């Protein structure tokens, strides 16, 4: 995982390496300062002269200033390195996702991708900052302070060999005990928050069934549970501070009693007052750096989960790639399905499509009808190679779709998806998705064909009307017509409408179909619909059932011979809400 | 100035809230913290004493002569230490309990208060924003309560104690330390302020990236279909680079603050040592509370105290950010808790009743018959009206926002068992009418009567019990299928739930689920199809068995076969009840007793299907497909 994440450091390698080096300088200086001060103290004690004193002072201040400089520089390079890593991680993830195939996209929830690109990256950024700064600083500090303590305090320094392991083991135990607890409780905490979200979304239901008290009781039970687990974990974690205090105190008592003994009994030869004071400083440095280290460890462990989730996105390889020598020209709009079998994932048990054999001539209008789960959408998604067939082949313009350059193919095969989306931006900006160079006239023409022109001109800002995210400020029918216009601007050889007029009224629906027949006769048109009215004037209608082609024929033929088609037709027309035209 | 006062108020409110939750534990904890902090500052005094003894005697090299004095001093020190340890252990444990307990109680209270807010609050506030009070804000509050509060208290007390000890020994050296501290505070203010400003900008940049990513990921398949990948990469890069710049600046400021303060501390340390040395060498007169002359035995512990002083100031500056964030979080939490809850002045209640010889009497047990209990204030009598489901609107006006009327002059009636359908374009006011019936919103003018009683007089809970609703967006809860159906009537038996499912036509698919009625649903029934979710919500309404139903048809397209099943379920639910249907497709409305066509908040046509068709008005146009409904 580390390796995978480290790939994103790239141009920030310099800053990443500079940080620990600068930090090392800072630590060394910081550790030497008490040593020099000890010399200074002894100088004063032995009645040294003024010049000596000032010289020590100057050296010390220079050292402190240098240490400040190194520390500040390290802080700055560290910010560059960690924010840079975060930037590259976000970029790499976004790029990776853009190259995903439909199959890859299906694997991840949108919300989970967003969390990975925000919260998880922030966690890793923070951990990285810790790693190149604090995680270097603390052990270094520990070692240097110990070395200095030995140099200064001689035998006395060996107390640290006893105290440091005690603290290390203590802190280690605390981490060992709390980590699994925290992992468990964070999961519960997530669930609790999920249930709050559920409650907020369902507030109308809660209120209309008068279930406020019931919800409160349910919530309290869950909150109680989370609180109990959290308290348990936090209480163990709260042992850290007293443990640290205990070690500091132990050192103090030892140094005071044993130190004064050494000083007095050796007449200040083995240890003097200045060294004595420095020893206390070093003990504090060592123990607090250990404390920091344990915190860093906890932080990094928590970031590991985030790191894993990021790598999951980065290492997901697109299941669709361009061929080695792609073809950049689509001859015509003919489509051939040759013994096609298809399932969504290699592990799926059931085929979504089986045994599809179908030939569609260029310029033909094809209707597809069938119940939910009859794999209508699956069928058409193979044409623009949104998914690859499992067995058999799909040919467009006489060539297997896998031989084309993907962009060429998708530019020639326009699909208006069932779950279609407009993006925040003006109507023009949205339409240009179909053709970035489209002129105003072309856009107006496409919108006229899709019967969108009338309502667009009704807006005060016309084609410059701003569409809110998800097209929240236009109605369902208007949205669908804009999506069709957007696809028409692509000037494709094949146009596929996947249930794209369900919210459009029947009259307009018919008008759009008529316009397409008149203005783009050479384009192959495939229309998936729930209403038989939308397909009955097609050249041929395909009836899908359970992943197979049940029948192909004209409206009249199917009415005469096909059970399913007839049933759908009568159910819709008996209900009386479908008007034939 | 005003914001500062508000912040002060927030601090007090957080503290009093905690004190309210833990009236004994809180003072106990504070006492422990004070003890721990004071005791931890005392060693300097002992150190001074021990060093003074050493100073006097180290030339003699006679340990046994002074061992008694030194060991006694160390022993007393050890006792202080043990005291400090106990206090430290106690406050750390208590703090863990208090923190989590406070958060839990705050969460519960916030959730409870939220349940009592009017629907308007949820309609006008972003759900993500409400949600973040439970997540982000509670988390920052946790940081503040568990870390910042104790740390600030400890640091303040330590600084004060150390300060006292310092001037006790030497005023001159103390002045040097104070000068350093002022420098540190100035740096904190400057650098810390810069950091806060850029962190704020970083959050904004992050929000923009998040918004962009969310929108693109939502439409990822559309991006693919239009080969728009490269364009969206370019757009993303722009936003991502801005975020990088802002966050680099913010973190740079935050990162350099530590080393700067640390090393100002070091310089201070040096300055104290130098000043001390100078004073000692020149034998300048000392100024101190103790009247002691300056000596090595004072200078050495003074150096340690300088470290302690600086360390604590450093700690305080570390906490500034989290306190500011914690207070902002607390403010938002209190804001939610302070929202005006839904008002209810209703006094007419729904009671179990029995009818004998045409007289309705109240009874405690369930009879299957319900009556409105209507106490009259004037003559102190109580009348009972049988719950029948007769709903009438008289000249109702309504507006969500002042001067933007949504409904005007709406008058209509539905006798028990009748079916009223509302038809009209989006924004015509169909859904609004149902919002008024169960008093999610209150009407501006006019009157609504339920069984002849003004609904403003009916207790809201009872009014809502008497109305069933199937909303167009189905909301299911995490739990089993059975639990979800039982939501309509909490004391319903399994048999009643199954019967309701059968009535709704949901039994068929439920029994085919892997665990049947015990199948777990999560994520709003993500493992069910749209139609199946609708069937469950119909079953849920059926088990409640109210005399009046409001059905808001789903707009999303489901296939014809499932639609037919859902339709049958709806029809079964409607029989024998007063029903209001909000129609998004016209197939459901044909057999209504009356169809009401709404346009811009006014009733423009009303009548039966046949009558309206004969009128050849708006309804005719809709019906023949000349207009879109949505």
C-alpha cells in the first residue's frame, strides 16, 4: 500500500527528503543547547569572567536562531510535501476514475468516491506530515538526548535505560488495547450517524406516523451503546498522561537523591550542578518525545484504513482499453450482434444477455420493449462499448467494436442514458458536451428537433439560462429533451434513446420521433421505451424478456403473434391514459 | 464585539451544560486538575532547597552529614508527586467519562429537540448541514472538552503558580521571562491568525473540490458517453491546484509556529541564564519576595521554571485553534437546540370509544372505534364525535413565504369514503394541500374542518394518527421488513403486518426474499426495487388503518407490470377510506368522485372524469397528452 501511495509524491520528493534532514539539524541543535548551558552554569559558578559569559551567550543565541531557522524551514517544506502529496493523490484518483469503464464505475458508490477523495486524502496528508516530521524528530530526539545525558551525567544516565522501556511498554500496551476498541466503536459511530441521516430524510414519515418518541428511544439506545464503548476506549487512553507523569517523577526523585549524593560524595568531580540541571532537561526531552511517538503511531494507524481505501481506487484498472492499432473511422450505422453472451462481472452467475443474434441496417429505426430486468439497457450499452461482451461479438459499421478507437466509436454512437444528468452551467455549456465547437445555430437546430427550443426560449435568459446541479430547476420532461438535444449535437451515425422520453408527454414524444425521421434519416435510431406508443411506428420492434430476444417484428406482426407485446399494449391502452396518435 | 460576546456566552453555556449533566463529577474533576497542576509546579522549590544544600556542602564531600536533610526533602517531594499522580489519574479518568457522557447527552438532546421541529425547518435547511452538527461539530466539541479545556486550565494554573514562585526568587529574572512571553504571544497572534485565515480559505477550496467531484462522479457515465474525460480532468486540475495552494499556506503557517515558539523559548532560556550569570558575576542586588540573594541554587531551578513557563504558553497557543473551532461547533449545536419547536395548542384528542343506543362513550380499551373528545372551555362540558373521515376546506389561503401565495381560495369537501384527486403541473400546489391537512404547515386564512372540528383545535399527534400518508419518495428504515411495516402501528402483531402486506400486494415479493419478513433492509431499502419499496410503504400505511389517506403517487418510472401491482395495492388501501390522491399520472384518477385541477394555486376545474372531459378544458388537454404533468 505504501508503495502505491508513494508513487504520488513525484515532484514533492525534494521537499519530502529535505524535511527530515532539516528536522535532524533542528533536533541536534536543540539537544546541544542544554549542554552549552551547563558549561555556562559551571563557568558562572567557578567565577568566570564577563567576556567568557558573553561568548557563551552569543554561541547559544546563534544556535537557537539556527534551530529556529531549520525548524521553520522544515515546517515549510513539510507543508509543501504533505499538501503536494494530497494534491497528487486527488489528481491521480480523479484521473483514474475518469478512465474507469462502466464496469469499474458500478463497483463504487458516488458518496464513497467523494469521501475517498476528501476525508481519506486529508487523513493520509496528515499522517504523511507526521511521518516526515514528527516521526523523524521524536526518535532522533530520544537518541540524542540520551547520548547527551550519558555524556553529561555519566552513570546517572543509565536510569533512562530503565525508565524509557517502562514508558515504551506502557504506551505500547495502551495502544494495543485501544486500537481494536476504537476501530469497533468508529464503525458503530458511523452507523449511528447513518441512522440520524435516515431520520432526517424520513422526517415526513416520522411526523405523519407520530413516531418522534419512538425514534428518540431508538436513538438513545444506540447512542448509549456508542458512548459506553467510547468511554471504555478513552479511559484506557487516558492512562497515557499519568504514566508519563509517573516516569518524569521517578526520574526527578532519582536524579535529586542520587545526583546530590554523587555531587557531594565526589566533591563535584563526577557531576556538577550545571550537569545536574541539564540532566533534568534531557529526561524531560526524552520522555515527551516518546509520548509524541506514541501519538504519531496512533495517527498513522488510523490513516492506514484511509490509505487502503485510496489505493483501492488507484489500483482499480480499467476493464476497457483502446486496441493497439485502433480504427478511427466508422463506416456506417449498421449493427450486428453475433452470438452475444454478456454478464456484468466475471463472478456473476447469471448472464444478463444470452444468445443474442441481431442485425440492424444503417438508418433503421428500432424499438425495444420489455419489463424491468429484461436487459434492454444491457443490450444497447454493448454497442458503444460501455461494456465488453463476455462471448461473441458486436460489430458497428462492419467492424468489431473492440477494433475502434474508443472516442471515435462513442462519438459516432450517441447514447442518451436512462439515468441522465445535466451539469451545473448554462444550457449552452451543457449542450456543448455533445460538440464543443457547436455554433448557436447548430444548438438551436438540435433543440428544435428535440422539442426543447420552445421552453428554452420561454426562459428569460434563453440559452444562457443557468442549470442548477442535477438540473434541479427544470422539469423532468425538459431535462430529458435537453439530454436528447445534447446527444443530437454529436451528429452520430447511431443514436440510442434509453427510455429518454418517459417524462415527456405523448404528443411531444411523437413530435420528436417525427423530427428525427425527417431530419436525420441516415442515422440508425434505437428507442427503448416503456410505452408501446413510443415504439409502434418503428421499422422493427424487439421484445426483450429475461435477457433474450423474445421476438422481432413490426407493431402489427407482434400484435398478431407475440403474447408479451400484446399484454403490454393492452395493459397500457385499457388503463386509458395512453393516447394514440 | 458582538461575536466576542456571543463566544463568551457559548463558553459559559458549554460549561454550565456540562455542570448540569455532572453536578458532582465536574467540580471534582476541576479540583483534581487544580491539585495536579499546582503540585507539579512545586518541585522547583525543592530543587532549590536541595541545590542550596549541595552548594553549601559539596566541597566537604561528606554525604552522611547532609543525607538526612536531602533525603527528607526528597521524601516530601515524593509525597507531593504521589498526590499529583493520584489527582492526575483521577482527572484523566473523570474527564474521559465526562467528555463521552456530555457528548452522548448533547446528541440525545439535539436529536430529541430535532424531532420536535416543524417540517418547515427540514424543508428550508440543507440536510447535509443539519447532519454536520452531529458529525463535524460534535467531533470538534469533543476535542475541545477532552483536550483543550483541561489543558487550558492546567496551563493557566501552572503559569500562575510558576509566576508566583519566580517572583518569590527573583523579580529581575522574572521580567526577562515576561518579555519573552510577550514576544511569544505576539508571534502566536500573527502566525496563528494567518494560519486561521488560510485554514478557512482551505476549507472553502475543499468544499468546491468536493462539490465538483460529487457532481462529476454522479454523472460519470454521462462523462464517458460524451468522451468528456479530458475536459473534466482540466476543470478538476484548476480547482485542485487552488486547494493545494491554500492548504500549503495554511499548513506552512501552522507548522512554523511550533519551532518558532520553541526556539524563542530556547533564546529566552539563554537570556535568563545570561542575565542570571551577569547578576551573579556583578553581584548586583537581587529583588525578590523572599528577600534571598541571587545564587546558583536559585538560577538553576529558575532555568527549569523558564522551560515550564514557556512549555505551558506553547500548550495554550496550540489549543487556540481547536477552541475556536470547538466554540463554532458548539454554537451550531446550540443553534439547532434553540430552534422554535413545533407549536401545538390543540386540545381535541382521539380516544377509544363505544357506541350504545346512539350515545358515544369513552372507554380505556381498544374497541376498534375511535372518537374525538372535545372539551368545551365555556361550559366545561365534553362532547364526543365519531371519527369518520369527513374533511372540508373553506376558502383556504396559504403561502410558504410572505407575499408569495401558493394556494388561494381553496374550498372543497370529501365525505367519508370519497376519493378526491388533485391534478396539475409542478408547482400548482398539489402537495401543499396535503401539507396543510396534517398541519405540517398552518394555513394563512380560511378553515379546515375534520369531522366538523377545526383542525387547529385537534392535537397534532392525534390529527396525524387519523391521517395516513404514502409519500412519493419512499423512506424505509434500517431494520427488517417486518419492522418497517410495523412502523405504521407499533403494537401490531406479526399477523396484522402480514395481512397488511397482503392487502398492499407486497406479500408476494417479501416471501421470495431470502429471509422473508425478517430480511434486513439498509440504505433506504437499497436492495429492493423502486416498486417494491413503494409496496412496503403502502403496507406500512395499511397497518396503521386510518380513516383518511393521502396518496402522493411516485413519479419515477417503473415498468408496467410492477406499476399494475402497485396500483392494485393502492386501490386496496383506498377502499372504505376518504382518500386524497396527488396524481402524477392520470391512470389513477379516473374513478375518483371528484377531480380537482389546480393551476398556480387556484382551482380551475373540478368534477368527475367524464364531466371534465366534456368540458374540454385543461383536464382534457392533459388527458389527451397535449400538456406535460411534470
